[in-house]
């Protein structure tokens, strides 16, 4: 059985490429898998350079030559205009294989930000997607995106936290014995809509007593050096804030394991951010916004505290409230570890996807 696997693979590392690599590695153990890498170096959505045009042409050529003898085709779809046009070309190239194609949506913005604005594009997508073998989404909040598809064709597969991110309940209890300072972590790409500036502004507006009770670790990569330097300039003179840059897996595990709170004040229409599930696995309380995809995995005052998007004041107020009785966070952190262990293991994720797209028994790869 040959599977054509069309998805972004690291580098760079982000939530999308991380989950794509995990499933690819699992499939490759038993199947002949042809990977067609959709990754791009820039954070900018769409076609932002001539080089990217050449990359897309190569992607389409690889799809054409590899789809002929494919038993199954797996595609993670894009939510940008240019990316969606690329996906439509892939549907067209694979027209006689659409019943063996499975698409996976990792985000949650394609309907509101793309199809609702471009009705012609919506109807073209609808034409192809209704003919597919299946659609994979991460949570029930995204069912409405594919309301035109028969429900049995839509599969809900929640995202996962990598096994290496999990800590024991004893570790969680130990780290919450020492709550001064309260350690807060932001770990994501530094895109303005992810809310890193709002978190920084919230800290800067705390009074001096509250500032002395809090530290913030920022980690991730910037799109441009100028954005990075502007951010670093704001940190000067504030010993309670550290920027670690882009971190490797070992440093990421350390930061999560030592943090009490993970803050993702995103304004994106998110899917299920891997970083939130990593925070659960590491025994962190989560501060985040009420995006529909997030609310599939996050409940206010159960997994943490919901904050308003684009609102430093909301973050500041929440932190001040937490600092009144910080010991109240331990039951939340323990609940998050248990929830991640029960619902968000990589083994369950890979098994669910395997059962959807692998329509026949595996043929061992030839050696």
C-alpha cells in the first residue's frame, strides 16, 4: 500500500509541522509513504516570493507523478487564499483519486476568513470536498465548516501532546510548593496576533509589588530581526523577563516543566494549539482566549482562566487575581495532567488517523 503524504514537515518547527511529522513517522514504519513537503520558511501566509512559486510548482509536479499508484492520499489543507488555490490544484490533479483522498484541517479560520469572503472559492472547494474519502478535524467546533459534507465522512481526531512533555503528578505538586516567583511561559512563534505584546504590556503595567512576584519566559522565533530588536528593547531594565530565542526540544521541556502558568493570548481563529496540550502535559495552568478551537479543549476555571484577546488589561487583572490565592492553581494543574494523559496521547492520535486513511492491511516496506 502506497500513501502519498502531503503536509508540512520540519523545519521549521511549529504546531502544524510537529503533528504532521508525528503521523508521518508512524505511517512510515509499515507503509510505503511518499512525503510531499508543504513547509515554507516564512510566517507570511500565501505566496510571498518567486522562490515560493517554484516550490509550489515542484509540489504539484510531485503530486502528479506520485498519485497514480497511491492507495491513499493524505493532505493537510491551507487556510490562506494562495494556499487554498494550491489545494484546489491538488484536488484537480487527483480528480480520479478523490475518493481515496483524506484532508486534515488543523486550523479554524478557513470558513470565516476565506470561504465566507469569496463565495466562488467556497463553491469550488465544495465541489471537490464532497467527493473526498474523508475530512479530519480536531474538534466539534469545526463541524460547521464542512456542513455540506455527509456527517459519516467527517472524523474528529483531537491533537496530542508529545510523550516527552508529560510530567508526573508528584512533579506538579513539588513545583507548586514554590509559587514565589510565579513563573509564566509564552512559547510560540512571535506573530503579533499570537498576543506576545499584550502579555508583555500586562507585565509592564503591574505595580512593583506584583512585578516582584512574577517572572515571564518568552521563547520562539520572530519573523524579522527588526521585530525582534523592538521587542528586546522593551525588555531592557526588567529582570523578571527573559527571552530565550528559538529553543530545542530539551529546553522546551525544561521551560514547560518549570512553569506554573502557560499564557497564549492569541487572536487567531485557532484549531487546537499543540502548545496548550503541551502545557497540560507539563502540569501548567493555562491563560488563553476563547477561540472556538481552543474551547474544544479548554474550559474556563477548569483548565485555567479565559482572557480577552488583544487586552493587556484582561491579562493584568487575571494575574492580579491569581496572586491573591496562587495555591488555588494546584488542582487545576493536576487536572490538566490527567486530562492530557487520558485524551491527548500521541498513540491515540496516530491510531485514529491510521484507521481513517489506511483502508487496507499494511504491506511491509521492502528492504
